[in-house]
């Protein structure tokens, strides 16, 4: 089944309930042609399994790499992707647009919370 | 993101309530925009985020160096299917795949059975009553599939008096012609009748129930994304 907004968030919660570390990536800005609109999300767990999308598959690998560091304790951060650098083949957008993605950890519920 | 916030977003989506999440892009602090402006947050930036949320579009609100991502999670669109027929089974599945809330209306309990529509909300009242209670709004599409005027006509009458963004009726061009005649005699105006897409569905040459469901879903997507389309030339 195709992952919609609900299933991406629900998947993030379900992974955390299984005891896995989880990060959430969200498209926060786009310029020009971009494959997924602002608000599109990708959930990633500590094993690198993911659900949803922030592009048409073009930048997911780089987002997952950052997400794994953030699950390990690195601070939340913003990733910008375009086509202008040498890395374009691996982490750029072939459609010529630019996107910004915010990647954050889903904090585990503390005792007595949520 | 705190787990309690994640759970709040999941609950809002399940109940089909809107929710707006604000994320401070410097540091990652988050809050729901329904809540009061938290201490430490620039009230001007908070107001700008509210204005952006009111426009219904996600995006970045900024003031100076400070940036706030405003994530608007809108209620899902809704599809009301009148007639729990074979085509409705495929159409309900497709609509759910497109993240529509689906309601099937059919007083014939043999058709509207949970065995035939697992996980779909079924309403077994008469369509005029059912559609009145469903409060059809601008994010709702209505499609009649029964071929039975006693069920389709009252449903269409209710749908045309509502703000539903799409109203479609299954049936051949000839059936549509007769349907319009009946509704005209019931006093419906031409402007209202012109809103009925009939025969419903983009012309794909569909034959099977699943193919017909595809053509109907495609037309609903077209209206949702591009707005009302001009009347089709008679086939």
C-alpha cells in the first residue's frame, strides 16, 4: 500500500513502540521543479528501513545517512539539495530544483508522559 | 519531535481534524499552533505562523534570522459512494489509497455488508437522510452508482444543494439524459443539473468494475487538483 501522511507518522510511532530509534525527515522548502511538495515526510529507523518520501528517490540515501547520525544523538539539522555540486549524481535532483529537508529524532516518551 | 506531539498528530489525522505543527528551525523546538505562543518564541513570528496556517499552506515563516517551519496537516478529502455495488468495492479501495475518508451509503444491507467492504464506513440509511447527516462540504466528492432512481435521485438532489466539489453519476449517456429529465421535473435548476458529471469517469474505455473505478477516481483527482472541468462533448 502507498504510504500517506498518516502511515508515515504511524510507522514512526510503531517503530518506536518496538524499541527502535526513529528519525523523521520533512520537506520544508522547495524552489523550482521538485518531486514532492512541502510537508512530505520520510520516517527512518535505526536499521535504515524507511517509509514515505521527500523526493522521487533522488536524495533519500543522503537523508537516511543523516537520519542515522541524528538517531545516534547528533542534533536535528536542515539539509539542502540542489544540482550544482559534483555530488549531484548521488544526492542531487535531476529535475533541476532545490529542496530543503529538516531531519529530527523522535524522542522516546519519558515515564509518565505520552 | 516529542512522542506526545507525534501521537497528537496521528490522532488528529485519524479523527480527520486539522493540525498545525510549528518547528523552530534553529534548535528544533516544536509546538502545536493551537497552543499559546510558548515562552522564548517571538510573538511576531508566532503571529506570522498563524497567518500562514490560515492560508492552509505549509512553509517557512521568518523574522530576521529566526525561521519557523509551519506544517499544515489538512483534513483529508472525503468520498461518499451511494450504492454498495461491485464498482464501489474497487473505488473505495482506490480512494483510501489516495488518502480519502470513504463512506458508502446503501440501505440494502445485502449490498452494504462488512464482508464486501472490510474496513470501510457503511451507512445503511436512505440516501437523502444519510447525505444530510454527513454534512457534505467543499472537501467532499459524491458519486452515485446504484442505477436505481429511487436511491440515486435523492442522493443527487442532496449533493447538488451542497458544496461538494464533485458530483458524479454512473450510467450511460441515455440514462443520464433520463435522469436529468426526472430531476428537472422535481424542480432542480439547470445550473445545478450542469454540475452532475454523467456518465461519471474519464473516458478510458473501461469495461471491468476495477477499470470503471479507475476512470471515476481519475476524474475525482482531476477535479480536486484542477477544479471544475468544462462539460464533455456528447459521446
